[in-house]
C-alpha cells in the first residue's frame, strides 16, 4: 500500500465530510475541520516518505504535531454523545461502543505522540532508522491479527511505521464509527 494513496483517500473522505457539513452544530463543523487538518498532515508526511514532497525536518515537525494535538483526548472530546447520528457522519455506535472508540483514539494519540517526538529530533534528511524496513509487517500485525511486540513500545518504532499505524487506526475507526452523509 502506498502512503500517498492511503493519505489521499483519508483526505478525500474528510474533505467530503466537511463539504457536507453545511448548517451543522459548531462542534460537528469543528471536528470535521480537525479531521481535515489531520488528513492533510498525514498526507504531507506520507508524501515526504514517498519522495513526492521534499523532506525538511521543520516541515516534518508541523504535521506530526498537528496529528499529535488532534488525537487522543482531543479527538475523544470532539465526539460528545449529543452530536452523534444524523445529520453528522458520526454513527450512534460510538456511544454504544464508547470504550472501543476511546481506545482507538487513545492508541492513535500514543502513536502520534511518539511520531511528534521523533519529528522534534528529526535529522536534516530521512535516515534508514526512520524507514519502516522489511522486518516490520505493513499491516502492523501478523496474518493472525496480532500486533508485533515492537508496538508495545511506540517510541522505538521508525517514524514511517508510526505513520502507517496511525493511518490504520484512522481506517479502523472510520470503518466502524463513520457513516456516509448524503
């Protein structure tokens, strides 16, 4: 899977959500804007790793910090139960499975914090230890669905792998908790 394709898909999904948001509650509009910012940030980082955008350590820090600031508790706060269901794209199932939703948001927050920490220490160019490498599974786990032991310590993962895992959390959350808005 190419990073840019995954990030572009996420960006399109979030952009469509924002465009369809006309006349909604301010919290819904704010969270859709937040999602769009995270999608743009993820796409920016993905394009740096894909070589489609020139890598710059300072330019890497800004989107990594955006994802960190908008995930975890900040993301959870953007989904109060009174804003779920139509006309929002957030499914009512969020409230019914609140612990699972919060676990996904917090997991993403943990990964995003590790990514932002790596970005704060980023070298002038992309180095081998920033790359995912062949030893890590692309999907963040084995064929049996278990995550590798290395993920137990996100600060030890390469930045590229952290981004992939963050995008995987986004996809997991959207597939379960997001409905298409007509």
